[in-house]
């Protein structure tokens, strides 16, 4: 029997499209190629969890949940994976070398998933009345249809407070690890300049806004009547994330034309380019110049007797990568040889980093993970 009249509003449409975007982003981040990067796996799972959460809010808000009441609160345990996943996403991007017992952070999720059986195993009459009490109180009949106590430890009664404390703890940990990296790189946390940490900072800002909306909604409306405001903002986050992924894609840009435009006025002939290319390879492969920790475009150009502009052009056109990635490719290949050789246990990771030209272990780990898909330690273990 249809108890609740279905409603479709601008908020419902906004959330529905956000759910669709969220599932799309998750598939993109968790596909075979993307999930090689640990941070992509965490971000993909983070977005997937949020997508299921706002899907349930959509069903509740529109009244559709009254038609599928057996799904009521199906995503509730997922609130305890969202904050840890955000934290591990930031940690994997900033400090990929750190390895902790990550499963410990999901114990609360496991516990609450089991605890939710006290609710999930209740009769449908109990669950529909619980749903009406939260979203359509005027239709709630006040009857008690439970067959046993659905909240023996009073956790559900205080769930909003528990969620808030849980989120604040992981927000603090995320901010702590990120601000430390900002200080290390001597970058202002609120700078508008584009940098590699900006996406992690923006994730924290969005998460903080969600928390603020959560607190305001729960104080203003009580129960779950204002959850659609939370879901609406999360949907906007999904749109923003999709835009950022698309804007960074090379699919819509012609890399050949962009390189040609940058060096359009160059008078280098193909023969000259080949000569410079051979000089560069000789410098790197025979001289191992990349192992110098002060290597730069200018110093490389001086070594082979060319201008930095011409060297940059050849690297971009002949090797199809920028200078820094080109240098990193040599360094990481050298590191792989050391970490897979017979003396691989002779050196610490910091020593390998120094040997191949990195000034810090963290920079080495980030570059290695970006190119190989594993941390140096994981790569060494895989070569056992």
C-alpha cells in the first residue's frame, strides 16, 4: 500500500544526478588502471560510500523508501568508513611510504554493521514506522511493532553525536598530516597558486563544510528531516570532482599542438634534435648525471653545450614528457635496479633515495609510487 506520496523537487533532481555522478567517478577511480595508485583506491571507495549514503537520503526524502522499506537504513553503517577513507586518501597522496594497520580504523564500521542487525531483523511494520517517524512524523502512528530491542546499547539514540565525534577525529588527523606537508614544502595552506597539494586541501575544506551543514541541520530540524541539505551539498561535491577529473584529462587537448605552439618559433632541424637527443641520452645513461641531487634544466643544458630552451624542446618532443618527469624516470629505473639486485637489503630506502639523486625520502617515495605503482619498500619485497 502506498503510504507516502512521492515528491519530486529541485533538491531531488540535484541529489539524483549527484548519485549518478558519484557512481561514475567510483567506476573511473576503481578501474584496473586507476586503482594502481593507492590514493585513487581510497578516493574511489570514499566517493562510492558517499554515493550510497545520498542515495538512501534521496529515497527517504522523495518517499520512495516507503515502497522499498526493506532498504531502510541500508547505508547507515557506511558513515563510519567515510572519514577513515578520506584520511587514508590524503595520507596516500602526501606520505605514500607510511604503512599502518589500516584495518583497525574500520573496526567501528564492522561493529556497527553487526549492531545494525538489531534493526535490520525487525518486522517491516516496525521499520516503516521508524522511517515515518524520521521523515514524515505526521504519518507516524506511534505503534510498537518490534520483536526485540532495536537499540540495546542506546547507540542509535546517540548516533548523530557519535558520528560527529568520529568525523572530527579524522578531520583533525587529516588536517594535521596535510598542514605538516605544507610547512615542509614552505607553502601557505590557503594559497591560490596551483600546487600538488591543492586537491587534498580542497577535500578537507569540502568535508568541513559537510560537517558544518550536518550540525546546523540536526540542530535546526532534528531527526532526519533536513538530511536533503547535506545530500545536496555532497551532490555538488560530486559535480565538482567530475569537472576536475575531466579538466585534467588529456582527451580534450591536443598535446602535439600544444608542444608545437610552445616551440613554434624554434629553428631546430630534425638532425639537430637527434644530436641533442643523443647527447642527453649519453649524459644520462653513460654519465648518470641524474644522480646529482642538484640537477636542473640549466645544468643539463650547460653540460651538453645547448640552451635550456632547446633542451626542453627536445625532451618534450622526443621523449614526450617534461624535464622533471624525464629525470625521475632515470632515477626510478636506477632505484629499481638497486632494489631488485643481490644487494637490495644492503641499503635503507633513504640511502637508495640519496644514491639516485633525491634529497628526501618522501620525494623519492612519491616519485617511485607515481611511476611504478608501488612504494620502494613494496617493490623490494615483491622482488624476493
